[in-house]
C-alpha cells in the first residue's frame, strides 16, 4: 500500500504594524516551514 505524503499549511500573524513592516513574518514562515519538514510534512503553498 502506498503511503500518502503528509501536508501542512503555515499561517503567520503579527500583533502590530511594526511587526508587519519588519522581518517578523518572514522569520516566522522560515521557522515553521523548517519545523514542518523536520517532522516529515510537505508545506502547501
């Protein structure tokens, strides 16, 4: 029996406009994608 790949979606959020203007969202996304891959997930875009 063929095993289907596990998929994950990453949702990033910020609390302030200053965070949105900085690198907070990019950093969150990178960390989440790396963690998902370590756990065997394919991140859906």
